[in-house]
C-alpha cells in the first residue's frame, strides 16, 4: 500500500510546474512590452532591425502618402499599407557640410518593377555596415539629424538649432 509520492513523481510535478511558469511569464512579458512605434526619430534603428545583405531602404513616392521598405532591393509586401500617411510632401531633406552648410537633397530616380520612373518624395537607407544616409530631415517643426554614425537620431526644433550645434562641434574639433 502506497501512502506518499515517490521522489521521481515529485520531481516530474516540479518540472511541469516550472515549464508552465516559464511559458506563462514569458507571454506576460511580451504583452507588457509595448511595440515600438516607428517615427522619424526611430526610423534608423527600425531599419537596422531587418536582416539584409546589402541595404535596407525606406522609400516614399509621389506625394509621400505611401511608403515602403525594401530589403536588398525587394519590396516587403507584408508591410504594405503600414506606412501610409507616415509623412507627407512637406518633408524636406538636406545634406550638411561645414563648407557648404545646408544643401537641399536631390534623389536619384526610382524605377518600379515595370521599369517606370517614379518621383521620389523621401528616401532613407542603411547599408550592411549599419551606416545610414548622411542626411538631415525637416518635418513638422522638428529637424532629425541622421548624420551621427553610432548614436541615435538627434532631434532639433529648428534648422538654426541644428546648424548651431554642428558649428559648435566643429569649433570644438578645431581647437
């Protein structure tokens, strides 16, 4: 007649409880962590999160009402519609250099799958080393500085603030 559990039975029960606990806590943590919303401030980090061999590109055509992600030249169809109305055609993109200052950015033409040239409203890409386009973006009264290599996107509240910050860095380097 058996009046108690054997050691093996107790270990099996503890193991089952441990597995169930681990799975439940893992799922609760996923629910508790909000998904990161992609904005112009987080765009560079978002694109770096893709697996790619050469380059990942965020591309907005015509009036910027619809944008797409291209990984190694291939459009990510599962993201179709996700970036609708992400930005609009009021966005301005610049290059900056100490010698020339702020210069309007001109985009290379984009040809769709049918070989038809499309007007590029905004384009931003990250290469295989994680280096992004060295551009400055002005949108909705904010200026997004994508020029730092190893830092997150810096945000300024005017082009003048951006230029002042860059000139200050230049002066520090020259001293």
